[in-house]
């Protein structure tokens, strides 16, 4: 008679989406096999249309994006990337940029 030991369990964090809202949940899975989703007919989200929570606002133009936000005293930035891969930046001369109107040091 051979006794099988039950598989070891471990907890992993994953994202669960309900009505378009992502929530981080912790689930317990076998340490060796990983998570199992079970039979397809046991899922309520698969093969169904999900109404987007933000769809109407985006389609009508009422959604507010980060680009639309203007705050008093707000500054904008630009990124200058090196044209050379893996180059080491030794110094940066910002005098010409600082001389331009509206540029803050």
C-alpha cells in the first residue's frame, strides 16, 4: 500500500477583474502544478460581452485624461535620450536650455 502525500500549497497574488474594475486577490495553488482554471462552463466571464465602465464617457468626449489636466504653475518636461546605446553620460550642459524663455532650472 502506497500513501501519496498531498501536494504542497503556496499563495500567489493575481488580478481579478469584476465589472471592469481590477482587484488584487491572493489565491492558493499547488506548489508544482500552478493555478488551475477548472472547466470552461464554470466561468461566468468567458464568452460574454463586458460593458466598459468608461466607454460612454470616452465615446462622448466627456472623459478626462491626464493630458487634459492643467494646474496653476504646472511645468512640462522633455526627455533627451542618448543617440548611443549603453553610453555613459559624463556631463550635461544645460546653459542653452536655461537661457530660453519659460525654462525653469
